[in-house]
């Protein structure tokens, strides 16, 4: 299951997230999303856990928990939508 983790401290590392989720089960991957230009964290990331029951336990335990001074939001990640708002604008419709 892909898990969204939001409201991350800008100082938190992927290793920190790995350690936070590991007690709940196998962590397949961790990715903190970073700005393409500055390389700075955008304050959110994703954790992939292959066993759904373990992922659900991690979500229940970590949502609202303080990690490096911030109460994080943890929930099941929603699939990205294809539309990114880059299409032509239509007037009068």
C-alpha cells in the first residue's frame, strides 16, 4: 500500500521516515518529495508498505504523531490524477 505522509518537518530525512514506519512492518520504499530547483523538501512524501494490514496499523498509529516537531498527516495515498491544469483554457463553456 502506498501511504501519504504530510506536514513533514523540512529537516526530516527518508531514513527518519523509514525508522518511524519500520516497527509496524516491512517498508519497501520511502520518498520525500523535493522541489526540482532548490532540492528542499516540499513537506510531504510517500511510504510503500507491501502488506496492507501492516500499512493500516502504521497509518492508525502515526497519523497525528509528532515527528521532529510537527504533527504529521498519514493516510492511504490517492492515485494521481492525469490532469495537472496545463491544458488549454476554454472560454464561454
